[in-house]
C-alpha cells in the first residue's frame, strides 16, 4: 500500500511541478511520476535537515518543500529528457 501512495504523491507533485514550470515539458507521464517521487523524497530530506518535525495537523512546510523539490527535479529531468531524446518541439534534434 505504501507504493500506491508513493505513486499517487509522485503523480500529484509531478503534475503540480509541470504547471509551475514555465512552458511545456514533453516528458512522459511515467517519468513525471518518478520525478515527482524523487522530488518528494528530496523535500522530505530537506524538511528533516531543517528540523521540521511531523505535526498533528497539515504539515505545510514539508509539503511546500516537497513541491519545491519536485519543481527542481522535474525541471532538471525535462532538460535531460530533451538532451537524450532531442528537442521535438521546434523540429530539430539536440546533438
């Protein structure tokens, strides 16, 4: 059941990151989910490093750091995807 939640969180964070990042990111949905999951882990790590403890209510700081992590990872992942697959948005390929 933990993997199902990780996939759902990865999907939600990945899609939120794609909305925040300017322009269109041509990465596939499966990669969006994986990058969102990595961003979630990165945000959790940052929250732990900052000493943010779990709260009884909604942990807004941890969630904000997860979104920031997802934005960073999706932006980097998009650039790497374009470098590997080529820039098909403008009809040319990256060498």
